[in-house]
C-alpha cells in the first residue's frame, strides 16, 4: 500500500510540474515571433546565422518551423504562424489576393539548378534548359522530384509544363520523394538520377561532401530558373491573434541594411548562397 | 557505412562536450514524455482496471475498440491534435500549438490505449479466487481495488514500460504538433528526422544512440522496481 501512496504522490508532483510548464509556455510568448519558412533557409544555416542578430537588434526571439513553402503558406492560412519566408512568387501573389497574407516583400534570391551524376548518362551538361528537360524525357533518364508541393516542387512542375506541356507524373522515370531538398538530393545520388534544387541547398550539399559530391550542376543560368524569396505577414484582420507588430519588425529588419548586408556576407565554402534584393 | 562508426564517436562527443543543442533536445524529450506518461498512467490505470475487473454489456466491443486504438499511427494523432490546437481549431484559444504541452497531449492519446489495454489484461489474468477471498474477508470496494492493483503490479509495470517506449520514440506527433522548433520543441526524434533530412547521417545516428541510452536508463530504474516488488 505504501508504494501506492508514493505513486499517487509522485503522480501529483508530475501533474503540478506539467501545469507549471504549461503556464510558463503560454506566458513566455510575448516577445516571441513564429516564422514559417521553407527548408532551404533552415537547411543552409541561414536562419541560425540571422536569428541572433535579429534578437540583438529588436529584442524579439525568433522561432521558426521549417517545412516546404506549401505547408508554410497553409500554417499562415490557419493563423498558426505570424510571418512567412517563402519562395513561390505565383502562389504568394494568389495568397495575398485571397487575403491570407499582406505586405509581400522581396528579400533575396538565388537560382535553381539541375544537378545529376558527374557521368551525366543522358548528356544534358550545359544544354539549354528546355532541351535538357526534353532530353531527360526522351532518354527516360531517372528524374527525382520533391513531390511535396514546396516552392522548388512548384517551380519544377511549372518548368515541365512550359517545356513539355505536361507533367511527367506517371512516367516510370519520374520519382517523387515527398521529402525535403537535401533528402531528395540524397535519393538522386543513391539512384544515380537527376533532380532540381536551389543553389543554396546545393552548396550546403557540396559542403557536406567536403567539396566533391557525387552529383554536380549540369544546367544553370536560364532566366526561368530565378528563385525569389519573399517575406509575407499573416493577415491580422483574418487572424486577430497573430503578432503583426512583431511580424512587421521582422519584415523591416530583413529588408533593412544590416540584414541585407548579412545575407550578402553569408557564405559556405566561400560561395555566396543568397543575393539580397530588397527594395530593388 | 562509415557514418555508423562516426555516429557512435559523435554521440560520445556530443555528450561529453555538453553540446547545447543536444542537451536542449534531451531536456525537451524528458519533459514531454514525463508529462504524457504521468497523464496516461493517471487516466489509464483506473480505466484499465475498470475494463478488466468488471463485466458489463458492451465490454467486448469496448475492449475491441481499445485494442484497435493500439494501432493508431502517430502522424494521424499529430494531424488530429494539430487540427484541434490550430488557431482555427476549437482549442485554438489556449495557444498550445507548437508547445511542449501540445506534444504531451498528443502523446497521452498515443499512450492511453496501451496503458488501458495492458492494465485490463493484467487485471483480467489475476487469480479469480483473489476477489472472492477479499470479499469473504469483508474488504471494502476500495480495498479490493487497491489489492487487485497491487497483485497485478508486474503487469502494470509492463504497461508503463511499453507506453514509455512508444512515447519516447514517436516522431509524428512531435513533428506535427511541436513543429521541431529549435530550443523549444525540438525533441531527439525530430532532431534525428531533421539531421537525416539534411543528410547529416552521422549526427542522426549519434542522436539515436543517445535516445537508446535514455530508454536503457528508464528500463534500468524500472527493473529495480520490479526486483523490489
């Protein structure tokens, strides 16, 4: 019986601790800003690099959830994030039109690249983008897609549509991983296939392999491979609980001189990952 | 393959060096799982007892339901809890999304069927004459309840161990409801998922080994309990 009493007592203590935890976690949130963002800003380490500067400048603690752009937009639509940092301009403009987000502001860019095995079995190296995609289709070379409705995935689908006027979704040479960018690159490397990635994540991948990765950049430089990142505030009229004042401060700070310079200086293996272009 | 070996070395390094990110994930994991375990034991033990001890119409159906809930996928629980805790959801006002409390709620839903089902089984398998003896000795309902629980203690311990294992290792709920926010809701399992996603396999293995070590120490302390019993 004695152990039973002790157990009840320890349960009681546990409950008290849990409720305390709950109180703390619900009151600590005044100066905390929740950002929903794409995997590339997190995987490359950019946010780890910027967050302390932001906190120092504004006193706001930045918390972020890194998912694909599709889910990040959905989190904003559900009023579960205060501010968004995403990269799917067409979807973003529609999002603002629908009243989910406000004050879309362009911050920085890099570009998308098509990468593949160094041996390049379909011989697409340095081809024009359209020709490269057609060659992949004609030779039925394995292509690995994110398939997760992320910014990169939306872009890739748009490119297939433009060049082939269909999406090769059901083709046997077209695989969808449903995972993040680096995970997808790893699948492509294991399967000896091609994939499309943003340059920032590719440089991170290069750095992971100490500069000699199995997959290399084969196609780049086309105008339509431009990759714009923007910040959007979640509409406070739809979501009265979001911290719009903090979101505004984040947006202003990111577009301001300090952060733009920091983004410009951010390097991995001496390569620049993002080019700032706020207000340009 | 060599990342497995690297992982083992890195696990030791992370622990010895006192890596802040790793310790933050460990602390979060401990906080979340102790909350959810406390809640699920507190609710599950009496419910499981009732289910195992009494016969009532619909008992078999209820038993079947609880057993089915053992197969609840964690991502599904995560999704449902997210829907409830989202600011657009019915419990949105409490602001529990992306908090430790939110994850603990999800994990309680995960652990509860395990505790209930295993407790019920333990109580059911008690010697039937125990109850008759207790009644004939003039024991009160409360005394019967406590004595039965006491006699079933090894079964209850198994229930607790099984539930702890499930709670400690789940990733779907923590990811969906917690959001894997660094310094806040990043648990060891979501950290493993993230490192794997980033292609840092060695770090993932290291964190996995740390989680295993934690599970080992939990079971070690429980095995002392068992020996005492």
